[in-house]
C-alpha cells in the first residue's frame, strides 16, 4: 500500500522454561486476535477470561490431539506509543506462570515491527 505498511501480519515468538521445568511461549503480533489464535491452533475456542493487574486476557482452550488436552492460549491487545500489539501466551506451564509472564509483558514496550 501507499503507506508502506506490510499487508501481512508479522509476529515474533520467544519461549522460556519455567522454574518448574515447563515450557511457556510468548508471541507478539500485529494480527487481529482471531487470526493470531488461528495461527497457533485453528481448533481453539474462547473459554473465559483472566484479569492480570487490571488487564483482561481472553483464555482459549481446545480439544487437543491424540487424547491430550490442548495447551491453553491467553491473549490480549496491548497499546503503547509504538502502536497496538496482540499478545499470546501458550505452553504447558501452569496458571501462575501464565500470570507472571502476562504481568511482565504488560509493563514492557512492544517490539517495533520491521
């Protein structure tokens, strides 16, 4: 487009191993919520919300595969001077670890899309 903005969504993902030895990943994207969630797992559905220090995170669940439950995905849209960013947290970690990463993410500046 004439604005120079890319027409496709971009994302960046980083993963961590929690103190309990479980994986937790954080994705930042300029995609809309539904498109970001579908890129993680097309079979997820909104199952509720979590409030982390005043920020509402939508919690997605799914049926999973091979008889195993799907890992939940928490997502929220954060805004800053750099613009909005859709954030998703997923992995085998527990709720407390999702909350810890969510709280830390909410206080950081989003990455700049390049």
